[in-house]
C-alpha cells in the first residue's frame, strides 16, 4: 500500500499547518482526534498569533505569493475569530 507523499517543506505548508489548527479551534473543522467540532478561542488565538509571528519574521525573505497567502490566511482566521468571539 502506498503512503501519501508529504508536500515539500515551505513557508506555505507551515502557515497552513497553523491555520488548520486555528480552524479546528474555531470549530470550522472537526477535531481529527475526536471527530467533534469544538471552540477553543485561546488555542485559536495562539495559532493565529503564530501565523503573525511567521509573517513578521519571514517578511524580508517571503515571496510575494507567500506574503499574500499568509495575509489571506490571517484575514480569514481573524474574521472567524471575531465572529466566534461575538457569539460567546
């Protein structure tokens, strides 16, 4: 049986990893361990903040495409965070 080939390491993969964790914490994706959706705003904020740190620390070396992807992820996650925070 063939194992799936992981993507090449890149800034985009790192950003998407943290963005996915934030989406799980915001209840947008079921937690793979429990198959349940749950909201954990503290964990979501932590992962969003990690994406922000990556953006700041890689700004001088990121390509335009990487910067746009990171900005788009941050915008979408922050809007979801605001929406979920308002409902709590």
